[in-house]
């Protein structure tokens, strides 16, 4: 299992703490340190929509001066996320073909109870 995010994100920290406390083995992939490839994002998009993956609430989105923000589609969203990985909602968890975005303790507890 791989947890994608950035190490100083509070939600990523909360997710990692929960996984560790519940004995779930995982690797952490930091967007800023380890980079991000288009194939990874495209694999996620087979499981979740680009609208779910793209974080329009964060500082990066608000500060982004790109005219393509107004004509968003999946192709443009992927380009923006590759150029600005902090536009991706965090964390993204990839596990055995499953992919989920964000952290809700009840959802994690249900998923990892199986």
C-alpha cells in the first residue's frame, strides 16, 4: 500500500498516525520529494474522478494564475496536477488496485477491517 501526499499536510499526518496505530503497513510517497508521474495520476483516475482528485479549496488553487482554470477538463486537470502536485487532494491511498482520496476515520476502519 502506498500513501501519497506531502509530509507537512495535517490530513496526511493524521492518516499516517491512524495507519500506524492500527498496524497497517504502508509506504509513504511525498509528492515534493519523490515526484509524481502522469501514469500514477491516470491509474488513480481509473478509480476516482478528476473532480475528486483536484483540490480547489487549497492555497495552491487560489494562487494559481493559469487561464486554463476556467476551461477545466480531465486533460487540463492532469496537466495542472503534474505541474503543481499540491493541487491533489491528500492523501491518495493506493492499495491492491483500490484508490481512495482523503481521510475519514470511519471509512478507513471499515476498509481495513476486511
